[in-house]
């Protein structure tokens, strides 16, 4: 590169491309397009597919239960809220009704709301969806609120409190 003149030579397979420009961005765009073209070409190697193993008979993938058992307001911890008052933390547990499996994976739903709003009730449909497929699911409440003044530090503290509550489980 000398002065404002940009020169580069690319050699891809049997193709020789020489491109020069006073604008390096034009070269960058051309280079990305050329690389994209060649990287999208089919390779001669056969496609290797992983073996499909279904040891669960469709469980966890398909809806195999019609009803869900819900255990509401199960206490899972206590913590100080932003006012310094001890707050009880609760969760709702959803599981397939009449399931005979003794070991099942669990899915944890944590509601949105920017750490200032929302409840565990927002997870009802999500949790029921997975419980009907054989999972145990839980939707939790966590401490809400951001102290004033609203800034990076107080936002970080709100996130930290919420994550602490999630880890209590």
C-alpha cells in the first residue's frame, strides 16, 4: 500500500483476481462477496448425518400427556428486597399428570420484565407446553426493583439480586 492507492492480488483455486482501488472499502466488499461465493459451493465430500437415536419413544418431543399437575406457591427461599425487608420467594411446579417416570429433566422459566416487573404467572403456558411432553417445569418469582438514581450500578445490582434468587434453587 503506497499513499492512497490500495492494491491486492487474490488467488482462489484456478482463478486469478487482481483488484485495485483508491477505496479499500470497495475491495473489502468485493472480497466478502467472492469468499461467500466460494464458501457456499458444494463440496465433493458426502454429507454426514448423525445417527438418530430415539430411546424415549417421542417423549420430550411430542405432546404425550393431556393434563398437567401444578403445585403453586412452593417456597424456595428468602432474601432481602431493595427496601431491606425479608421477602419470601416462590415458584410454581408443573409436571405431567399420572406420569410414572421417576427421573425427568427439568426446565426452568424465568419471566422477563427487566428485573422490575412481572410474575411467575407469565410462565403458565410455557411450563404447561413442556410438562405435556414429559418435562418437569418450574416458573419462579425473584426480587424485583431498581434503586434510584437509575444508573449502571443500580441496574447491575437488580440483575445481581435476580440471578442470586435463580441460583437459590
